[in-house]
């Protein structure tokens, strides 16, 4: 009897439901949407990122999953710009937002309003891993560090154009070194895409040229806030820069990969401005001190020379110039007489030697021998000095005092 009643009740209930008009798919989806969205207006979920995609519109789409379930997520472009890290597949994150229903597909998703890594431990581990890898490549070696120019004329600042850091540094530069020319390379200093902008700005400044020094600057913050300066792309841009780079990121206790790669690490942006330019007032004082010391040295030198001139003026030689001149004139006359005497002797000796040589040359003149009755015999144009050089039948030429004849040896 009870079983029959239950079956009857079920049948009556079925008939009752059948009498209610059916819902459309859209109507049912909207009802589910209202229930879900009102039931989960604000939740925080931890999971592992997978299927991460950055749409051309700037929106981020990904899935949060654990060992047994997964949750579709969307992060709109306006919120994605404020991320302090770059999400990627496999990263454990904590996402805060609300549940919404995408009616077109009839699926629910998490509308992410903010997101952070699941723990600073992962960021620190990533920091240490990249630091060790770049150190092994030699990017942090001391011999790669370049000296900074002592008197820079133009400095490029790679920083946010809206932050207080820029104004603080400008104030220091204006106070210390008014002649300096500043060039601003505006970039985002945190959030998704900030590292790519910083690296591109470093390359652009190098391509622009005419810059003596490049300063990366950002105010203090957490490890997440400073993460853009821990990206490998920024470190490699610093390493390939032809312009010396100063890293002025965070507070004195903050250290980034950019600090280790740069040619100089400044504890704060304001300290960087103090370090990279001289103090104009100190320079003027130094110039004034140098001028005073040079002027004093000139005065001392003039005084010493004045004393020396005074001593010379009071000397015997200076007061007896005519006597000194006469002594030198007399000595010159003696030297001139000696010169004449030596020169005359040398000329006479040379003339005597020339006469003797002329007499000897005349004595050797063949024409004189011919005048004395001698003759010269030539064979083939060559003087014959011995009878043994002639043979019977040889033709010869015999030169006498008054002419030549030809003859044949018999």
C-alpha cells in the first residue's frame, strides 16, 4: 500500500512539472549565472597555471588546476597591466576574484581581479637560479665593469616618467651639476611587459648615441615590485650596452640582477645622482684653490728670479761690461793672428807639395822620353814592355818623337 502511494505521488509530481512551461537554454543559463555569481562574489583560489595565453587584445586567459580539478580564468587587460610578475605555465599562484558565467558556452570561470605567486619562495628561487646562471657566464665579472666618466655631459634616465624618483633625481642633478643634459627614456618599472620595455629602452639609448652614462632607476618595493629588474632580458641588455650603466633600483637593502650586471650599483636613485656627477660648488672651490696655489707659485718664482737678477746686477762682470768686452776683443785679435799664421803656413806647405807632385808628373811624361831619343812600341794598341811579348811576323807600331811607323817583327 505504501509503495503504491509513493508511485502515485511521483506520478502526480511528474504531471505537475510537465504542466509548467519549459525554460529556454538562455533562461536556465541566466538563472545559474545569478545563483553562482551571487553565491561567490569574492573568492581566493590557489592553483597551478596551465594553458596560459596572452590575447592580442591584452586579456589573459588561463586555467588554474590542482590534482583533481581545473578552473578556467580570465584576467582583463586593464588589470593585467598591474601584474608584478609574468605568469607562465607551471607557476603556482594565488588568484583573487569572483565567479562569473560565460553564457555563450554555458561555462563558469574565475574573473581574476588580482594575482600573485603562491609564495615569495618561488620568486626567490627563480632569482637565485638566474643569478647563478648569469654569474657562470661571466656577466658579473669585475673585469667587465667599465669606469664611469668623471664629467658626464649627457645622462639618459631609464625610469617611470610619473614616479617621484624622476623628480628626486632631477633635483639632485640640478643642485650638484646644473650644466648636465638629461634624456628621459620613459618605461614602466613593474608589471607585465615592464622588463621588455626596460631592455628596449637600453638598446634605444645605445642606438641614439651621444650619451655618456645610462641610469636605471626605480623606487623601493617588494621582490615582486622589483621583479622587472630581475628578468634575464634586462640583464642581457645591460651586458651588451656600449654605454656604462648604473643600476639604482630600490632601497639600500634591495638587490636585483640588474645591480650585479651593471657597471655600478647605487643604493638608491638619489644616491646614484650624487655618485655619477661631481658637485659643481666643490669643483669651483677646487678651481679657486688651484688658482690660488698657481698664483702663489708664480709669485714665488718671480721673487726668486728677481733676487737672481739683483745678484747679477750687483756682480763685478755686470758693473764692468767695457772691461769685460775689451778682454774678449783682445782675445779675439790673438785668435785671429794665430788663425792667419796657421792658415799661411798651411797654404805654403800645400803649394810646395803641389809643385813637387807636378815635377814628378812631368818626369813621368812619355813625351819627354821620346824627346830624349826613346821610342814606344805598341802591338794592337797596347804598349809592349818586353821583347819576349813579340813573335816573328807580329805587326807593331813604333812611336818616335816626330811620328809613327809600322813594322813587322823578323
